[in-house]
């Protein structure tokens, strides 16, 4: 069984060829700078890594090159695209239409098209990926896996915004949440690590370039920090997260922004990058902070404190917490962020173990003491595996 997992962005395209039954990754790669000068493909198999510098003006050219690299040349892993059983597509926004992954048909495409105004930065590229694959691999089943689907179990008391109710009824203005595939995978692994506890209360902190936190009760999302768009919530690489909406008007006056420029500023120039003035990459900020850069230190404190506030709020929403989980680039690797976030959480039953936290590992592991009432776990996320697995389940 071979599933081609595709994550099509506006100017890049990530892919994996996975056997969902063995979790075996046959190939993984990325096309960067689609439609821009200097485009290239990085393609990796178990024992080969290649880089092809070639112009690909469109997503179709890029996917065409990926399929060629999978089936020919020095890093080929299959003889023909016929060996691919199905394609799993990451789709960012599924609105209220999709609470689980679906086989793509004309109606699904229409519904994703209807959702374009809710995710103008992401869904158009995801949809383009689906359409190009339908053209290049006719007859193969395509499955759409939505970032929002896992959060469709949130109740109105956590998904509503407190504007007039008609805004929800007429325009579907509400919190949707993102990173659902990761929150699902990590919470599921955490429940296993809790010995398949029947009634479980888990908090997942997905901390990468984009970050969000999710309260998971008995395996279901009941609250999450991202909202109508991925801008809400935690402090991220370049996104501000929560901010007083009136601050936007103030910024517009002071900086002469129109509304589009102001939102772009909060999405692309803020967060770790804006506060530190160093980078959006935490590794560089940690280095700068160690060298005495105050803004870098403030950025680190701000990220951890915002996260701590959300953890405490979600413990309240859940009515307790069995496990706090860290995942994604920062969550899996940045021991200092985990330590700062968990400082003074003893009142929540957390007995943090600095020794375990400081040990590097790529395995899922506990970083609280063995006596800790509330467990703290680091669990590497695996969104591609969930996409491959959902795709397999829908085609089998
Ligand atoms: P992601 O979006 O999940 O790839 O995560 C990207 C973020 O993870 C960036 O801010 C990186 O700086 C951060 N990151 C990756 N590796 C490390 C590391 N070893 N230590 C600290 N931060 C890291």
C-alpha cells in the first residue's frame, strides 16, 4: 500500500510517499519557490538525497517533477505512478462542512471552493494541489484531510465569539481552530501513554512556526487557541496571537496602514520576530538571549508566559488535567521553553523533572517525575502519517 501525501502551499509543496500499514516513509521532499526565480526540489529516500534546480512556473510543473523523481533517476522508489494507491491532501480549512477526512468528489471541491473566503491564504493552494493531481493521475482516489476537522467537536461555549449571534448564523463567524491533525495524533498518543485511561483530560501544545494549544477531553477537542484564522492565540514565529482588536485601529492610525496592511503586520512581522527583532527562528533568539540581548529574552518570556496562561485556562475548561504534551519544532526541541512554561505549575499537580527535560531524544517520552500527578510528555507529531492513515481507511 502506497499513499502519496501532499501539502500544497502557495509557493511550496511538501510531499511524502508512505506505507500507512508499516509507517514506512519511502520518499520525502519539498518543492520550493514555485512560480518564483530559483525554484528547486529536494527529494530524499532512505539512502539517497538529491536536489534538482529547475524552473517550475506552476504547481502542475512542480508535481510533475515530483512524480518523475519518484519513478525515475537515481532516487526513484517506484517504477510507475500506478503503484500509488491514493493521494492524501492536507486542506487547511474545512469550515463546518467537514468534521472528518473525506474522499474528494465534485461536491467536496465545491464546498472547499465555498470556503475560500475563510482561508484565502491557504485553501486556494490546497485546492490547486487536488486539481493538478486529478489531472496528472486520473482515476486515482484523492482524500482531503482538514486541519479544522478535529476541532468540530468544540461546543458553542468555546467556539462562539461574543459578537451578535447573527454573525455566526449569517457569516459563519466563529472559532474553527487549526493543527487539528497534529492535536489528534499527539492527544491519541498521550492517551496511550496514560495507559488508555478511560476518561482523559489532555492539553496539547503544538509549538512550531505556527503554534496552537488544544484541550482534549476523552479524545475530543473541546477548545483550541487558533480562531477564525490561525492568527489568534499563542505568540508564534511571526504572528502576534491574541491582541486587543482596538490596538489594530491604533496601529493603523500611527503607521498609516490600511486594514490589509495591519493584518499582514500581525501575521508576518510580529510574534517572536517582531518582539526580538532578531529572527522568527527560536534557535537564533535563544543564541541572542544567551549573548545578553534583552529583546530576545523578552520574546522567550512572552512566548512561555502566554502558553502558561492558556494551559491554566484549559485546565479549567477541562476540569483538571492528566497530561500536558509538547510537540512540533519548538515543543519537541526547546527544553528551555518547556521548562519556563512548566515553572510554578505545581498547583496543577505538575512535578517537572529538569534532568529528563534536558535529555535530547526523538522518541515520545515523559519529562515529569514518575510521581507527578499531572504528566508532562514530549510527543513528536506525525501529521503525514495521520493523512496517509485516513486516506487508507477511506479507500480500503
Ligand atoms: P516547525 O514549524 O514545527 O518546523 O518548528 C519550527 C520552529 O522550531 C522554529 O522556531 C525553530 O527554531 C524551532 N526549533 C527547531 N529545532 C530547534 C531546536 N533544536 N531548539 C530550539 N528550537 C528549535
